[in-house]
């Protein structure tokens, strides 16, 4: 059984998805904790941040799909699938950024490392989508 090599775009997609998933577990906001106030923290699993996590997991599933499906390529594994999932993740992330900005809880990386790490992961995923779109098409 001969498998097509993974390719640079899909390797970038795996790296970006892993960075995004790790960023989802780290704090996206941290408020309080000074002068006797309790500290309030939140991560990606509040509001639309969970969509970003699910999209990163879906990217990992898309990368592994051809290896689980057998000999024939799967139509779902086209570059359009990657673009749609990554676009959905970006929309959910920007929406969450807007919510945090309106609540005046948008913070620098020292107080919200997960938010910024997730942004880096999404940038890597956007580059991966570009790389995957540039690859020659497979026969389905």
C-alpha cells in the first residue's frame, strides 16, 4: 500500500492545531487578584472559544483522514475543507476578542497567555491552508 507523503501544508496544519489546542487550555483572561480581590480566569471553553478548540481538533481529524480511509483518497480531505474549518475558527476567535475588548478584559500575554498562543496557532493554520491550497489536486 503506497501512501502519498504528508506535505508541508499538512505538517503546518498539525503544528498549528496543536499550538491552538494547547492555547485553549491556558488562561485567555485573568482579572483581579490584587488588593484582596479574588482572581477571575477563563480559557477557550467559555463563549465562542470552544469553537476554536473544536476546529483545531477537526483539522487534526482532516489530516489523519486519508490514512484511516484506506487506499482511495477521500473527497472531504480537499483544501476547501481546511479553509472552511480554519475560517470558522478565525471568526469565532475574532468574535471572542471583540467580547473581551467590550468587557475591557483584553490583556497582554503575561495575563492571557492562552489567548495569544491561540492567535499564533491560528496564524500557523492560516498559512497551512494557503500551503494546502497551493498543492496539486488529488484524484477523487
